[in-house]
C-alpha cells in the first residue's frame, strides 16, 4: 500500500493536475457516499487499511506527494465498495481502480491460501523430510478451490469484470487473441463456454482429490471419471450448434492436439486438417476412448490399417507421400530448423535427398569387400566431410549448428 498514493498521482495524468486536486480535497472532507454507482458485494471480506509513513524529513517530497498521505485515510476504507467510491471521487481512472482492487484482493486471498496450506507450517526440525497427509492435502485443494471461487465472485461483484480475463490483460494478453481456439464463436457464446469449462475444470479437480489410496477401488473411480467426461461433453454439445461443436473439437480435443503434433512438418491446409481430423476422431472415439477397446489389439490393428487407407484416399498419392515423409523425425526436425531461421522450404528437400544419397553410399562402402579397413575409414571420412560441407553451404553456420543437434545426427554417423 505504500506505493499506492504515488500510483494514483501518476494515473491522474500530470503532477500539476494532481496537486490542484489534492489541495482541493485536503480542504474539504470526502462525501460519505459518493454519487456514483458502486457494485455491492454481499458478505464481502474486509480489507486491511495500510497507513503510509510520512515523508522522510531528510528528503522532502514534492508538495503534491506530501499532501496525499494526509488525505489518504479519507480515501482508504475497510469496505471495498466504499474504497472504490472514494477512488472514483478523486478522479482515479477505472482501469487503475481495477488494477488496485484486484492487486489488493489477490494479496488478501494469498494470505488466506497460505494459512490453509499444511506444507507451509513451520517446524524447528529442519533436517526431517516433511510428513505428508493425503487426506489433509485433499482438504487443502478443496478449500483452495473454494477460496478461488470466492475471490472471482468478489471481483465480479465489486467491479463487474471477470478476474481471469483481467489477470490475462495485466500480463499482456488480449482477450480474443489469448483464446484463439474460441475466436470462431460470438462473444456471448464464448463467455458461456468459458464459464462452462471453468466449472468442468473444478469438477475434474474435485474428482482428482477423491482418488482412492493404494489398494482402493480404482475401477470405480475411473468409471466416475468416464461418466463425468461424458456429462461434460453433453453439456458442451447442448450449448453449441453441431458445426460449432466440430470446430471446437477440431481446435481443442485430445485428438486434434495429437494430430497437430503429427502434422507439424506436413504443412496441411485447413481443409486437409479437418478431413484428417474427422477420420482420426472416428477412430479414436471407437478404439482409443471407448471402454475396453484400448486393449482390443486385433480390432484396433485392423481399424488402423483401414484408417491409413482412408487417409491415402483422402490426400491423394502425392500428398500422401509427403504425409508419410512428415512422420520421419529427421524430416520434421529439419523443417522446424528451417522455420526458425526463416530459410526456404525447398532447402528441406535438398537436405533430405542428401541424407538418402549419402546413407546409400555409406551402405555401399560398408559392403565393398575390396576395401581394407584403412581405405574404408578414409572413404567414410571423405563422405562425411563432403555431406557436412554441402549442408553447411545450404543452411548457413547458425542453422547448420542447430540442425546437427536436432535431427542431423545422421551426418556424424556417416563417418562411423
């Protein structure tokens, strides 16, 4: 709180305006009830008043800053709603009010969370490994979730804003850009979906806290988890249209995330990604996430072959060949290096062709019985040197050095 008077001074735009306002306020008391709309928080916790010390006589403060501590007790209040009204009465901008109140509320609830955490209890036996109590930990997680809900509700009641979005804004994120997976939805539906997802997250955490101890009934807990997932999926489906639901799943589902990793070096178009997503999701729903099917290997292997055939048919021969190449770790690593160094994508084809040619030449040298050991070592060393020089000239020193450490292991293997 010691820095808050200075923050408010800066927020007023310039020191002259701030000084004039403070002089005026210093000569008249603040109204008990400011004539502005103030959101009332039911059962809101009281905040602590923080008294700023007077300026040090050794370093005289500017006149405006010196007057502010004298009127600050009139601005502060243990009641959040009155505190907000007082800040508005002295002309504090709304954004600054939000920042001040949210920082204050976060500090208040951080102290409450610390009081709950059993791992923070002090002990003089510093040499001992801290004892853990699973039941106490579960209770702590449950209480901390309740406190976080209470904190979000308090900020909403006081300021009319979503705490999570405000924290993102303060950290440099812009709503709508921070959640690109939801930007296809209207603002109203996006807010409803995020509220639903927040509820689902809390439900999952509560279920996680109920995990049975060693030797407990894990099968029952897993069944509860499965039913919860199905219930949550049904709630999302009820909120969104079929087209919106598919768009949401294509952006956020485990199938989509896994597919994005698989295709990171494929450069799929949006249409290709959606087509592959539909095929993969149909497979995953039936053979990966359905109860009992994850271990039904014969049926799963047969379906995997059918899936691959459908992928080939969907992409066509040329794109399917590129799709297969993208599954090669050495290719995907090369593509990532080129992207980071902003090199042309055609360099990947040249390096990949170099790899195939050089490895074939190495196989021929290893199979050539007319060479003795010394001749073979010399030939392999020359092959390695030529391949490295070609790659260095193509990629440049920085990209080549990174490629040697990420996927370019085959270059070192040429000389062995």
